[in-house]
C-alpha cells in the first residue's frame, strides 16, 4: 500500500498513477484501515489534479467510497460492525474537515461520464449517512450545491437516477432549509413523474424510495405542504389508490407502497398541522375525488388488514373537523344487500372481538373524527345511543378498578352540581352538596375525583388524538375525554367548596356581570362607532391639510407672478420716463465764392434748422423703437400685446375663481367638521356620566369588585383617550381656521394687487398704442424732411455751391473724434442701430460692423416690410458707407 501511494504521489505518467489507484481500489475493501490512513490524502490530490481523466477519477472515488462506507456483504460479528461504523465516521470526519473536498465532489457530479458520476453519488450518500448534519451544512453553503444534486433526478440512466433519490433522502432528512430548496427546485414534479412512470402502487422499490423522499419534504414542513397544495399535486395522488381487481393479488412491495402513500396523505391532513393548512388540503382532497377513492378501498373486499387499518386512519383525518367531508362520509354505503351506511358497518367491526384490535382502534378513531366539530352527527348519534330504560353505562362493574370507578362517579356528580340550574327542587345544588358532605365528605370527594387524572392510562390517552393501544385492557380513556376532565376538575372543586351564601352571591354577581357585560358591550359598540367616526375625521383633516398645502402653493405662485408683473411694470415705467439725448456737432467753415451771401446764409440756416429737426425726430424715433422692441421681447410675438395681456388677465381671473371656490369648499368642510365634533363631544359627555353612574351603582363583593373595577378602568381609559383625541382634533381645526383666515387675507391682498396691476396694464397698453401712432407720425415727418433736404441740396447744386453729402459729414466728424483720441488706442466711435442686431465701431485706422445675423435677418425680412420703404432707405443709407 505504501509503494502504491508513492507511485500515485511521484509518478509523472498518467498511466502509472491510474494503475496505482486501481490497485488501491482492489485493496480498499479488505485493508480498509491501512488504505484509508495512507492513501486518502493522495486520492484527494488525484481528484484535484487529474480531473480531466475520468477513469482515474472513477477509481479514486470508488476507493474513497470503500474506505468510508460501512456496507458489508458478508455477515460479521457485532463488535466488528461497531468498529466499522466508528471507522467510517472517523474517515468521513477527516474528509469533510476541509470543506473544499465536499465542494470538489459536488463539482465532479456535474460530469456526465458514468464512471465519475455514479461513484460520486455513492460517495456523497455515504458521507451523509455517516455525518449528515455536518455534510448538509457544507452543501447548504456551497454555491448551487443543492441544484447540482437535483440534476441527478433528470439523468436518463436509471441507476444514477435511483441512487440520486437515495442521496436526496439522506440530504433532506431533518433539515428544513434544504427541504425548501429541494421543493422549489421542482422536486415534486420530478418525483411524481417517476412514480407514474414506475406504475404507481404497482411499482417497485424505486416508488418506495420516491415516497420516502416525499415524506421527508412534507412532514413537519408547512411551507412545502402549502407549495404542494398550491401546485395542484394533491390531484395527482388520486391514481395511486386505484387498486383495481381484488383478485389481482397484493404483493409485499405493493402493500409497502400503498402504506407509504396513505401515510403521505396523512402528513398533509395531520391534526398537528396548522388548522388552515389542514382544512384547505381536506377540501382539495374532496374536490379532486381522493376521499371518494379512499372510501372505495375502505368498502372493498380482499384488502389486507394493515392496509385497511391505515386506510381507516387516513379517512379519519381527511374528514376530521371538515363538515363537507363528514357529510360525504355519512352518505357512503357499503356494497351489501340491502345497502347499509358505511359508518354502521365500521361500528359493527369495532364491537366484533374477532377483528384485530388495531383495526378496532382505527374504527374508533374514525368514529371520533366523524363526530369532531360535527353537531349534526353528534345529535344523531346521541339520539341513537340513549337507553330506552333507566336500568343500569355502575355497581355491577365489579371487574373495573374500584378507585377509577369512584373517580368517574365523583366526576359525574360534580358535573351535576356545577351545571345545576336549580330547576328541580329534589335535586337542587345545595341538597346535592349536603348529601356529599354528610355521606362522603368534601376532602374525600376531591381525592376520589383526582383518581382519574392520576391514572397512568389517562396520561397516555392525553398525548395524541389517535387511539394507539397494544391491547383492549389499556383502552379506557380517549383523548377528548381527557381534555374534558382537565377542564372540569378545577371548576368542580371550586363548586364543592363554595357555601350556599357564596353561591347566591355568585349568582348575583353573574347576573350583575351579565348586565355589566351588556352595558359594556353597548359602550364598546358606541366606542367602535366613534373610533370609525374619528378615523373618518382624521382622513378628512389629512385631506384638508393636503388641500391647504395646495392652496398655499397656489398663493405662492400667485405672489411670484404678481412680483414678476410688478418688476415688468417698473421696467416699462423706467423705460417710458427715460429720455436719451443724442448730440451732434456740425461744422461749417467752408468758404463760398460767386454766390450772394444773403441767399447762402438763408439756405444754410434753413438746412441747419432742418437738420436739427431731423436729429430730434430721429432721437425720438430711436427711443420709441427701443421701447417697442423691449415690449416685443417681453411678449410672445410683435403686435400681440393686447391679446397676451387679455390672456394673462383671463388666466389670473380663472385662478382667482378657483381659489375662491376651494376656499368656499374648505369653509363648508370645516363647518361640517365643527358640527360633527360638537356632536361627538356631547355623546362622550353623556357616556362619561353613564359610566360614573354605573360605577357608583354596581358594588360587587369579593373577586367581582376587582373585575368590575378593571373593566370600568378600561372603559374610562378608552374615554380619556377619546377626549384627548378630540382635544387634538380641536387644536388641528383651530390651526386650520387660522390658516384659512391667513389664506383669505392673502387672497384679498392678491385680488387688490391684481386689480392695480390690471389698471396699470391697461394704461401701458394705451401708452403703447399712442407710441405706435407717434412713431407713424415721425416716419411721415422724416420722409417729408428728407424730401425737403433733397430739394434744397438740388437747389444749392443748381446755384453752383458745393454740397457735402450727409455720409461724408458724419465721416468727417468721426475722423475729428479719432484725431482727438488716437493715443489711447481705445474705441473711437460707436453707432448702434438698437434692436436691429447691428453695432458699428469706428477707429482712426479702420471701421468695422458687428452684426447679430438672426436679429439682422428679422430686420431685413420683417421690420423693413412693416415700416415701409422710407425707413428702409434711411437704414441702408446709414449702413452702406460702413459696409463698403
């Protein structure tokens, strides 16, 4: 073994390592301890490094399986078996000490090669059998660990699929987290498919393994049970119980399969499950016909006794506490001539001593489940079982244990006392108590009553609802009777020790408490109604708060709009009141020759006067143009000032109307709330007065005073809480009223401000209209002035006097200014056509024009056409010399 381990560790050729591992495999069964101690580390290394060769991996996995597994083909002594089990656990602990080994094994299971996958499945199954919880935890934290194992159920090779089922059995045992993961990895669907493919109850051991795995997934796992029901898998269980012809025979495997199937049904409807889950499964079993199929097996002939017993127990839990299923079971008839109810046939079997005792216990359990929460069935059974005479269900029971009989008699007598309403004079509660005190004694009576609960069979019967006894001698109590004794023992003891005066006081207290309960119930109903009303008020208040916030937002927007209008108004006011003066100097020092001085002077004076008038008109026109352009820029489009202002005023009027309407709604809601709150306060005051009167008028002695005081304190606490909530509502309503007043003041101020702004807007619109008219007049006047100047220049030319053009004069003026500022190198002259996108700069050495193309194109395409050819001529006349 040592030489083989050295070859595995040191050989460079894969064939040498493979042959060495194969030799270790052949020795691993007989020399398990030696191979495990010396070779385990080398085998794990082979799994890590030689994963590309499936043959050597398969040999290594088989060798590890032989080392860890405790399976023995030959019979061995008991001591040897224990040693082998300890050896397997020790080697398993060594293997899983490094969690990477289990993760490596999970990754190898993804290999489809049969020589790798099958030994890997067997090895992991053996690890789970040896140290299940530790291996489960490692697999649970491994990425996709459970999902990799679920792929085994889809393997087309049956041996791997079947061993995969065994692996999942060991993996899901007593681990709820893994059970949930396996269930949500579609395990139910795959397992049910396998059971169907294998022939349901007629299948082999594979069906048995699948059923055991299903039980592991469903037992004590409410989440998986709910998933199984919601996935409609209960409906797929019905074909399991189609047993066919009774003469077909019942093989041992079929009995085992059907037994597991019945247990699986009981897992879903067990009394230990949550009531809601059990009830939904019971209804699903009735709707899909599963209960009907079970009743068919129940009434069939040739069914083995153990299957019939388990079927009766299964039907019992399917109908337990479910009225629909109980009614159906009551309607089932046995196939006899004439037909008889199935429950009657079962009861006859229960009282037949020749039947097996476990079968009789199962029938008793079925009878108890049929009566559980079934008032209709209980009434029918009681009417059937009541005796026709009063002769007799105690002194003749000489074979019973005397103490137990005495305890049962004491229980019956105690029930007669506790539930006695004193309607019969001969058997009144006081007379029965006196009879007990004189003949038996109170202490002796209580001692005999305790014989029941101290009996060992009592404690055994109180554990589970299903009767489970080895023989009839042990079957004295049932589960429901033990619950009844537990409830009545204490109250009967108190009833025996109470005196007649205490009974009278107790009766009075009961009546008083009943009255008080009725009053408290009435008050509770009133309080609930008030709670509902308060909730409605709270909702209304929250709605009002939201509306208030919306109103405040709207007011804020109005204030901002008003401020914007104010700013626009101030800007227009400043622009209208601004007067720009453009001064220009004109030089005349030219010497005139050959013309009469008087005529030339007169002409020059006329020209100067015309030029000054023209400059004044041009400055006024520029001011009007700038004003118009500013108004155009502040409005959507030129020429629509009236329309936009009307739109703004209409919009503002609509907003004001909406605000007024919302304010009126708020007022009406606040008024209605005030009325409701006043009404609630009145009702609460009346309630307080009634409570105080009740507290003063109902004095109850003993323990009842504490009860009454506690309930009264509870009511007073609720009332004080209601008063506190009402006080808070008052404060909130007060705050809302103040906010409403503030909003109203803001609205009033906003209305006044809007009215003022509206008047100012109207004034501005009139001013704009006047400005347009003045502009048109100025344009006409400029045209006339240009015509006059042109005619005067022509006259001067005709007289032979040299006349300088206007552009040359302006250029001369610019040159003079450039001469004055030529040292500083700064801007020498500037001429702007305001609002037209053109700015002209002149310096001593050059002149340049800055043009905003968009604005200039608008001037060319729009403004010239709008103002006429005269204005266009003037514009081009000014601009042309600088461009050329």
